[in-house]
C-alpha cells in the first residue's frame, strides 16, 4: 500500500510539473529574441565589443584592427576558464610580437562575466593576464557582451584576423598555440 501511495504521489507531482512547464513554455515562446544577437560566421566581421576596463576606461574591439585577436569570454569563478588561462597567457607572451597572415601582432580581448569588480580584477592579477584589453559590464550572465555573441557557456572564445573577421570559433586556450603557429608568416 505504501508503494502504491508513493507511486500516486510521484505521478501527481510529475503531472503538475509537466503542466507548469507547458504553461511556462507556452507563455514564453512569443518572446522576441534580441535583435542585436549575432550568429557568428567564419570569414565575416564580428560585432564590435565596447566596454569598460577595470580602471573605467572605455575600449573597443575594433581599436585592435590590424592584429590577430583572441576574444575570450570567461569569469574568475569558472574553473575551466581558470584552468585554461595558463595556455592563453603562454600564447600571448609567445606570439604578441609576431607577424601573421591577416595581422601584425597578437593580443587577447578578455570579456569577463563576473559580477564583482574585486573578484574580476583579482583574477586578472592572480592569473597573470598582462594584456591591456579587459572589459566587463559586471552583469554576469546578463552581460550585453555575452548576449551579442550568443555566449551561453564559458569558457567561450573566438579568434579573429586583423580585419576583424572570424577565423575560428569555440577555441580553447590549449588550442591557441597551434592555431597561431599555423597563421604565422
């Protein structure tokens, strides 16, 4: 009898949950997607990213035209991001002054999904991110930058050429040295 009652309760809970889910999805399917969000295509110019650095200065991705750029979406609390960062740091130090097909020099443009400035800036220092291009709107998953690039998980990264055109999407830091070696002149 106890098993039968438990089964009835479980079934009722499942049906209620399904009803709530169906009601939720029915009410939210008409919500328009962000019209500014981009589907990034290899060979096309990526959308410009504009944001504030830790010291409050406004910088733009487009200011780096002429260089090969690794656009890195990350956060201080993201363990895979932190684990991948030594590869990014090493690639930056090794390739920042090299000449590439499609760009002179290499840099990183970091986009943090942190919500606390102290954690963001502390991680920049702790992880030896010595490149000057760091932005965050400190809105976490509500970041306008992540929304513009359709980023829904981190780490997520893109490699662009000196014209701002996408070369590679969904790049991990561990792949970066071999990708950059293949682009050198």
